C-alpha cells in the first residue's frame, strides 16, 4: 500500500497538470500575451502616424519595449512596401453642457436672512431638547 504522502504528491501533480484546462494561465502565457498586445499597439500607432512618445503616453499600462518593437516592425514594413500612414479619425466628442448659471441674489435678501436666522434658532432649540440633561445629584441624595 502507498503511503498518504505519496497519494498527496500524486494528487497535487494531477491537479497541476490540469491547470491549463481549468483556465489558469502560466506566467509564460501571460508574458507572451502582454508582449503581443504591446507589439500590436506599437504597430497600430506607427500605422496611424503617431510618434513613439505619443504612443507611450497614450498607453501607459503597456510595456514600452513591446510598444517600441511593434512600432519598429511596422515602420520597417511600411518603408519596404511604401505604405502611407492612415491618420486616426476619432469620433467627435459630444459637446459638454454649459454650466448652470448661478442664481441671482433676490431682492428680498433681508427676508431670506431673517428666515435663515429663524431656521438656525429652530435647530438650536431642537438640539437643546434632544440633549439629555444631567441629573441633579444633590436632590436625589436629599430624599
């Protein structure tokens, strides 16, 4: 009979072998995907006629070396095949709504000030009512 430790090792090996089928990607796969994405972004930037610095600025999360490799490859390809750049056509952004105008001061500013003072007084009264009062300890001990 096999020992429990051997069973555990065999079980772990079987589970690790199935990681690819479970959708768990290896670090090598992740690195290759990031590299391919960076090259694609770099080549798209070059095809659009963007400077490499602009491409770095617009795509901060992507590895600069991968962007440069894609940009350089596309540059060579475009020179060999005499391909012109295709300027990007961005959708026009919807105009921002104008800020709401500030309300003009009312002619009855004195009345508004009195109403604000009355409201503040009401709030103070409500706070005083809600606040528990300390008990008079002398009166409690006198009885």
